[in-house]
C-alpha cells in the first residue's frame, strides 16, 4: 500500500492537493470549530485518496485482462496461420494428386486406345489367319485329291509299262526266232529250192504280220465300242443323278413347306391355348364377381331381418289406428249427443246459448285436432305398408337373382372344368404332334443325308474312273491318233468338271438343309419362349439417377441388357451421351427395348454441363408421367455422385441439393424404395452426398457445418455438406430438353400404356 501511495504521489495525475495556508495549525491551541473543519478536510482528502486508489486497481485489472486477451488472440492468430499453411499444403498436395490422377487417367486412356487398336489388329490377324487356314485346308483337300489321282495314274502307268515290257519281250523272242530261221535259211541256200523256201518264209512272215495287224485293229474297234458303251452308261448315270437331284430338291422344298406349316400349326395351337387360358382367367374373374355378388346378397339377407322389425311396427301402428278409429266413433257419438242437446236448448235464454256456443267451439277444436291426428296416423300406416310391400318385392327379386346367379356360377364352373379338360387334351395332343413331327423330321433329314452321301460316293467313284481313263489315254500313244486322244481327254476333263460341280452342289444343298433345320429349330424354340413368357407379376421402376463415364460403360449397359426384353422392370437412365465421349456403348434415345420390353427402357441422353435448374425441372416433369403410365410398385435408385461439379469426370454442374431434391420426390411417392450407390471419384463430395441421403432415409435434418473429426481437412475450405454449383459451359438448351421429353412421351410412354392396357 505504501508503494502504491508513493507512486500515486509521484504520479502527476494523482497529485494531492496542498492544504491551504488558512488551515495551517497555529501555535495557540485551536478552537473547536477549527478542529472540526480540519477533521472534515482530512476526511474528504482521505476519501478522495481511497477512491483514486480503487480506480487505479480497476485500471490495473483491466490492463491485465487486456494483456491476457491480446496474448490469447496472438496465439489464436498463430494457430490460424499454422492451420492456413497446413491447408495450403494440403491443397497443393491435392492439386498434385489431381494432376497425377489426371495424367494417370490420360495415360490409361491412351493405353486403352492402344490396347483397343492392338485388339483390333489381332482380331483382323485372327480373321486373316482363319481365312488362310480355311484356304490352306481347302488347298490340302485339293492336293490330297490330286495326289490320289496321281497315285492312281502312276499305278495305271506302271501296269501299262509292265504290259509294254511283256510285249517287248515277246517281240524280242519273235525277232530271235526270225533270225534263227534266217540263219537256217542261209545255210540251206545252196540249192535252188533255197530261194523258193525263202520266198515262202517271207510270205509266211508277211501273212503273220497282217494277221497281227488285223487282230490289233479288232482290239482297237472293241475298245472303241467299250468306250462308246461306257460313255452311254455314264451319260445315263448323269441323267439319273440329275433326276434324283431334282427329286431330292422337290422333296426338300415339300419338307420345308411341311416343316413351316407344322411350325405355324404349333404356333396356332399355342395361341389357342393362350386364348383358352385368357378365357379361363376371365371366367375366373367373372366367378369371383359373382361370388362377391352372392356375399352382397347374403348381406341383404342379413338386412332382411330388419323387415320383421318393420312388420312389428306396422302391426303396432295398425293397433293404434284401430284404437283411434274407436275414439273417432266415440267422438261422433258425442257430437251427435251434443247436437241433440243443442236442439233441445234452442228455446233457452241467450246466456245459456252463449255458454253452449263456447262449449261447442271448444268441442269442434278438439274434434279437428283429433281428426288431424287420425289422418296423420292413417298416412303413416299407408307409408309403412308401402315400404313393407316394396321390401318384400325387393326380397323376392333378390332371391330370384341369387338363384339365377347360383345357376350361372354352376354353369360357368362346369364350362370352366370342360375348358380346362379341353386345354389339357389340346396340350397333350400338341406335345404328341410335336414329338411325332420332330421324330419324322429327324428321320427325313437322316434319310436325305444318307441319300446325299450315297450320291456323293457315286460321283467320287465316277471321278476316280474318269481319272483312270484319262491316265490310260495319256499313256497309250500307239493305238489311237493324237487328235482323237486329245479330244477324248478334253471330253473326259469336261465330264470330270461337271461331276465336280455336281459334287459341290450336293454338298452345298446338304449344308443348306442342315443349316435351315438348325435355324428353324432355334427360331421355333425362341418363339416358344416368347409365347410362354409370363405377364408382369409386379412393377419395378429402376431409376439410374446419375450416370457418367463408368456407369455408361459398365453399370448402365449391364442393367439395360439385363432388362432389355422385360416388361416387368422399367429402366430410366439419366446420363451423359454425346459425340467423342468415352465410352459410348449404349444409352441412345432410340434404345427403347425389344420384344416384351419394347417401350420399357427409357434413356435420357444429356449433353455436357447441365445445371441444377434444368436437371430438376426435367426430373420433376418426367417422374409424374412415369408414375401415371407405369404405376411402379418398387423404386430402385442408383445414386451416383459423378455428376457433381468437383468430380474428376468433369461432366455436369450439379450440386448435392439438386440430387437430394430428386430423391425426396421419389421418397414422397410413398412406395418401397431401395437406394444404391453409384459412381463418384471425389472422396469428399461422394461422402457429402451419401451422408445427406442417409439423413433423408433416417428422417433427420443434418447441420450444414461439418463437425471436426480425423478427416476434417478433406472438406476444406468451406467445411459444409452442401456443394457449390459449377461454371462449365452448358450445352443443353431448353429446346433440346423439351424435345427429349416429347420423344419419350409420344414414343415410349404411349407404347408402355398400350402394352399395360393389353
């Protein structure tokens, strides 16, 4: 305290006021008044001093608190600066990661393109190798045939060489004999008779040569005759083969006609069975309606118990009416008695007359009241009688209707049983005919195949025979002239070419028959599957909410193919689809389904950069049309996050708010809904979207600010659940979106309504 007082003394702001000279203490003893004044002044000064000291303490406390606040703010500022530096570093790291991922994606795309090109090249190489292989196989077959022909020719030539060698041996032996004869002739030529003998021997030799030449000519003529006969036989065989070919073609055409007629008959029988089944269903529905009417009539019977109550009321009213009639008769009697009294009292004085008039008026009033009451009761009795008669008439009519309906139900049940028996019989006959038809068809095809094989064997035998004849002619150069031999060889080659053509035609016809049989069998099985395809059991609307590159390539295509021929599931896909977009495999506007599923596959192909307003308006306009036309029982929604602005796919400008509004519209339709995940390649935005969807499912409103957790830094710089819209160029005009909706409404929704009505 003393230090503080000394400081306050030295402090210029807190200088103590000096005591005036008037208050100086005199040497004499002060008086009482001066003492009191001095005490007051001292007390005032002391109070001021304490007040200043208190103010000083307050100021010091404020300074301490301000210093503490400054320190805390400085520490907070340092923390914020540190946090900002961390965020900047994380942003830089994220940018680097994004650039790396983008470069990896580009590399992967280039690799995919290269792999696609390699695959295409390999496919082309495979096709070329297949063609080369087929060509090689064909060449091998031809070379094998040629080798066989050459082997046959070589065998024939070897035989001819052996024959010629034998002939040469014979000739050499003959020459040796002639030489021996000539030597013998020369040794005995000493005499004249020798000349005669030589002339005779020469004559004999000439005659022998002439005989051999004649024999050779006879052999040539015999060979020519044999060749002519063989040509005639060959021509006859060719004509016979041609006739058999024509007959087999006619038989094939007839069998094909029979086959198609049988198929049409089977299809007609299936249609009859389906019609009968539909009739059965209608009659069952009619029976159900009649049973419902019977239940209603039973209810009417139960209500008829009320008529007994009405009859009882009617009786009570009749009793009351009889009692009122008795009262009426009594009142009439009283009136008559009063009239008599009135006649008797005519001669009485006026006073009595006035009293009697008053009494008479009172009686008339009471009489009128009773008369009105009686009329009301009579009217009520008439109405109750009319009601009871009407109810009795209605009951009789209802009883008649019940009897007629029961008779109709029994008649319909008998008809239903008869129709079911007829259907079973028709089904049994259809299966039996189908089995017989397939058995006959298989037998006929086997018979035709055997006939074709036998004809092919005959043609091959003739070809081998022709080859042997050509080889014989080529080797035998002595007996026939060169021109005749060339003509015969050329003729045999033409015949051989004709036989090759016939063989080729036979193989083509055979393969065509087998292919047609297999194709018709497959077609019939497909038709049976289509005919036996069951109608819709339930309606399922499968909405592919947001689709982008990966979903279009894998998810959307697989879902589209899974339900492409089904009318049980309506597939709706909103996705990006434009030229140059990778990959464009499916998802076009004209892909609306096939067979039973035609019209039940809705693709909404959007261009680059659609925003929230356009997407939400499109969805809000499309969903009621689908609900009214298809009337789904279950929703399956694929909630993809790859259309958000920050997603690396870089397609749309959507926010989480837009997608959540679309999902709320589906949930508000009060149908069972299954929400599935989808694409999404930004971790933070995908987590934001699915967190909001989970909150909708749990019916909990989430705070927009994200609480602090281990991965809090991923959600910077705003740290909120809702995302910001993008600024990509929007290539979706309002005219284009209207044209999409117009096409879907006038093509697919109309087809869908028509099929559902059927």
